[in-house]
């Protein structure tokens, strides 16, 4: 398994999109085929790779498939997940205080 440091160096040198494309090419896959395998559109795949969109579930699947350390391609997958109910309660408290 490649190390996170090695992957970061490769990403700095080639960019995340090209790194992932290269890894997929080694596995005889295109981004289009891989997106279909993940159950997402090719355009959403490009949005994820360019950080225009986020999906923890898909990002984890990509990292798992490429056998890279968690968070090395998509650091946000390591961020703590906010409890949506807790966040909702905090927002309603703010509105009732006004």
C-alpha cells in the first residue's frame, strides 16, 4: 500500500485528477467506467475530483478501491461528522433567541 506522504508528493507533481486517472489506467479503467461502477455520473465524478462537490461515501469508495490511506485523496473524509439533529437544534435555538 502506498504511503500518504508518497501519494501527496505524486498529487503535488501531477495533480489529483491525473493521479487518479493514472491509478485507474493501471487497473484498465477509465473515469467514465469507474463512475458507472460507483453508481454516479461522469460529471459528478469530475466535480468530486476537482473539489466542486463532496461526498464522503463516494470519496471513501474511491480511496478504498485505489488502496490508498484514508484521507490521502479527500482529506474531508477524516473530518468529524456533525450530528444533523444537534446542528438543527442549535439553529432553532438561535432563531428563538431573536
